[in-house]
C-alpha cells in the first residue's frame, strides 16, 4: 500500500509540474519554471521508488493514465479547456484500462 501512496505522490507532483509548465511560458517566468523543475524531479524520484515493488509497465500505466485525467481536469478548471465528447470517451477508456489492470491483472502488485 505504501508504494501506491508514493505513486500517487508522483502523479500529483507530475500534475503540478505540468500545470506550471503552461504558466512558465516557455521557461521565461522564473517561479513557474522552478515549480516545473521541482515537480518533475519529485515525480520521477517517487516513480523510481515505486519500481522496487510495482512492475514498471503497471506503474507507468497508472502514473501516465491518472496524470492524463488529472491534467485534463486542471485544464478545465484553470484554463477553461473543455474536452469534447470524443476526448471524454477516450479519458473514460484510459480510466477503464487502469481499473482492469489493477482489479484483474496478476501482473499488478497488490
């Protein structure tokens, strides 16, 4: 369970870093750029820790899939970027894939 919490921290850090990436305006603004670097550094560090117990394919699938959904929500809230129906369907398919992996796969570390 601890490894999954560390993976969740990696996902949140990556989402914060990605959110700040847009605000950094191509790394021309100092503080958003600092948040990008710190967010990604923490994200990759935490992701690397989880790989001691969670298979790399599973960890990366969860990390990227949940991150995609979270950053889409950030885009909606902060930047008023509303996804259309095909995008929503795609996001639901990603979430479904993550659930299938974690509930039914023997590869996933529980």
